[in-house]
C-alpha cells in the first residue's frame, strides 16, 4: 500500500502503560537569532508573581497563562540587575492544577510564596511546603471563610476578577479586597490572625466593610464618597446594582503614606485607573483617579492593553524592588507578541516611580504563531529531514485575525531535530480569498498533506473555521521545493459547519487516502475516497464517525483535531480537544462500521493548554513516535518518546527475531520462530515491502538505494522496530 511521508505512517510502537513522552527542548532560529525559550506554548494573557523556585536566594517568575490555565516558570539567571530568565518545564510541572487566576503570596510569613487561586467562585489556598530545591505545595483550604456578621460564609470571587491579597491594615497578615458580586463596591475582609493569635500564619477573616475606599466603580467611571447602592449617579439616572461585570485590582502604596491605593482595570476598557487613598490604613477613602496611569507616576506612556488590563507587582530585573507588569485578563483576542508590558520601578516598593521598559516581556524570547497552532510534518525541500508546517487561527489584528501557514525548516539531523522559521506566510494564504461567497480570506487554517494525485509529491488539503475544505496541488518539479497552488475552493462542497480540522489516511486499506475531519462539536466526520489513486473523490460523508466525541463537559464544544496512525494492525486516532486533553481511540478489528474503543481521555497525561492540536511522529529516528503539541495560545510543546522496547510477545516470551547481515548489500536474512509480518519503510515513511514469513527467509533488497530503512516485525499480537542499512 502506498504511504506518503507527510502522513507519517511509520508504525511506531508505544506501550499503553506508564509515561513514555517526556517534555523536551530543541533549538529554533528566526531571522538569524536563536530563540531563547522557544517552546513555552505561547504567552498571551498572563498573571505574574515572584517565587524562589530553586532556593538560590533570587526571585524567579511564576506565570499563570489564563488561556488554557497553564503554569510557566522562569528561572532567574541574573547575577546583577537584568531580565535574563530561562523557562523551566521541570518546575512548571511541580505546581498543582490551577484555574482562571492564580497569585502567589506568602500568607504565613515563612519566606515562601503560597498559591491563592480560583476554585468554583471560592478561593483555594495551597501552602508552599518546599524544602531546598524540591518544590512542593499542599492544600491549606478549599475556600476562605469570612465572618459576615450574621453568618460565616465563603468569600465569593468571580472567575473574571483579579482580587487583591495584601496586608491592608499594616499588621503583617494577608487581607482580601474583592468586588462584590452585585455591583461596583469593594469588600474588605480583614484577616484576624494577628488579632487572635499574634502571628500571621492563619487565614481567618471578618468582613470589615462592603464599601472599602468609599467609592463605586461604574463603566470606567468612579463615584467617590458614596456607599449608598441607590445613590444618584448623574442627574435623572440611578445606579444599577446588577451583576458585577469584571475588574482587575492591585492594591499598593503609591505615595508612601502607609495606606493602600488601588489600581483597577475594567473588562470593557483598555486603560488602567489609579485611585488615590485620601484616608488611612484603617479607613480608606478614595479621593481622585488617574485614568492614564502610570503617566503621572514616572512614565511617559500609559498602560494600555487591547482589552481588560490587569496589573501585577513583582521584581522583574533582580534589583530587589518591585516593578509594574500589565497583561490582559481575557481568554481570547489578546495581542500575540506585545501583551506583557513592564514598567521598571526606579524608586522603592512603597512610593514607586515607574519608567516604561517594554511591551513584550518574556514574549520576545519565545515562539508564537498567534492564536492557535496546528502542526503537521512536511519535507518541503526533499532533504530527508522532517520539517514543520503550522497553521493557526490567526495573528491578532483587532477584530479581524489574519490566518497564515508557518514553515519551519529542519536544520538539525535525522536524530536531533532543530528548526529555523523560514516563512510565516507559506503559500501566501493570508491573501487568498478562500471564502468565495464574501470574497475574503478565512480564519482557522488547518493543513493536511498527502500525495492525492499519485505524481510522487505531496499535495495539501486546508480546512478553515467556516467548516470548508480547500485543495492545493503541489506543482513543483521533481526535486524542487514544494509549491502549493490552489486547485479547488470548497473541495467537493464539504461543509461541516465550523472548525474543519482535516487529516488524510487510508482508513479502509484500498490504497486511497480518505478524509477524517475534526469539528467544533468534538465529533469526527469521515469522507471516504471513492475515486482513484490519481483522482480523489470525496462525495460520501459519514457524520459522528466511530462514535468519537471529545466534547468538553463544561461547554457545547469539543474542537476535535485528529491524528491517525497504525498500531499493531489497528487504526488508532489521537484527538486534540478544547479542554486540552488528548483522547486516544482505537478501531475494533479495523471495522469502520462500529464505534471505536476509547483507550484514554487523557493520553499520557499531557493535556496542556486549550484547543490543542498534535503531531505524533518519529523526529529522532529511533523508531518511536515523538509529539508536538500546539494550543490556542499560539505556541508549541515538544515531547520526546523515551520508552524502551521490551521485545516480549503477548505471553511474556522473548521476541526471537534475528536479522543479518546488517549492514547489507543485496540480501537480508530474517530468522524467526513464529509467523511474522515484515514491513520495510524508507526513512521518510514510504512502505516499500510487506511480506509474511516464518523460519529463515531471505529478502532481496538489491533494488533499494543505499540508505537506512526501518523494518517493522509483527508477531503474536506484538511488534518491534529495527533499523537496517543498505550499503
């Protein structure tokens, strides 16, 4: 059966037990520069805090990426003042699962930052129990409880808000400032730890006031000296007490008078507001607002973010003084490359002076493809190395994202891949009006590749966010770099409604590539190829194929993104999803008429990010599949397969196969005690020979070009890969 390189059909075995995919790094270059931290998954809407991860006395940086609920840790490499930080996947995985928002605050005065995070409208706290370089956390409480007077109740904090956990009254324990759920007033929950026990290591709260600062926040407006919810806002207009829409907050002493001022962002606006406290630490009273903050506080530019800015206070340049960091607090539509603003504090923590530094803190050292990253493999220049072709939902352009294909050339070797970004608009798809009704470009470009016309090169199918499929023929001459040219818009009028994520694979063993298409509701559509090896025809559609669904229980969506491969003579499908988890399905005796078997709804426990898409292929030339994972935040993760083949059959006996001579000139001898199926593949995944043998058999390989090849041996329900060399 014909198998093309771009389908990655190497039948790489993997065990169903244990963790065999290990997150790893590789080198990536763009514009001649080595990207320092390329594989972070992308940085868009980030919440930043300080923490000493490795107990070296220097403050590192904890980042909670709201898009996909991801934790990223950056280790401080500065000996003096500077902003040199290395992404650390090892420390990142030591944190518990966090959701919506997460801030690090040392609540018990032990010098180690603890975690305050969202927990279904409550506040969950993890205590930092680290010892030395061994980072660890344990649950302190599932909810912060406050004495409201008549009752004790959990403090309610919206998933949209960013609250303030800060010492408001100057007694060294951590209090809580958060907006009421009913409107624009701030609740002050005072920690009673000092009052009750004379120390700061407890989390016992009392509601001191539900109108802290004596102000009301409207739509980016502020009404001072008024705590009456029914008060008149403007002539003839009463204040609404409807549900709170969303605010970010940061309490700090801006003017050195030992009370907390308040920095606020609003969900519907792009500016930060500084409210100055004219009262004191016991009785706050806001008296003025600066709506172009931090202009007026040392900076010559304001902290404008495209939507819903949130402010954080931490040391980012290793000078032991906290700086101002601003990033959007939204789940989508953030600027891709400039959404983490830094204002360096040139004064002191209390009474700071902020000077603008950069708009792309940490982002300037990572790899990002905008919103969404949909990887597939291609050898576009025919050098035998596996390159990457990456689609996306689009690069930020206000309300009209621009979708493109990025081409990354493999500049490493067969066993050590490294890449160079050579084109972020490969094929010029950002200018091609694939929407022929509106005559405009489309969003959500998702590539799939295979030789559809049997001319010896790889063609391309592209799915889009409108649910349509488009066909690009490779018109390059033999040996030339791939040249994809649009052949058919709305290929065979396939329309799955929304989010077409295609994959090409021969599902029914008829030597024709079929279409397997992921879609927005989390199911799979199957389009069988009813044409010929030279002329594909996709006019038969099967919905809800295989009973597969990766629908997110928390929403109506699934955003399935399939990757198909063969394992032990069974068709397997790995599927990325909106939830970030990877689902693993397997066919039952290759019968496409029955439901596929769900093997796992969290393959290898590597669910990271949101709206994930994956590429599962051998990039290290060791006969084992590695994995690239793309996600909504626009970046990639890379996982190396470090499994060890056991060479046992299904009964636990030794896998007895001898292959010799190796290297070989013309003939290869295979000695096996059991009936075996032998398949030989080229280094780029093309099936060359397939035979059943038993005992001692000799294969003629004189027709093969000098190179290395992979031989797949299957017997008694298990399989093994070996490498052979043709001299």
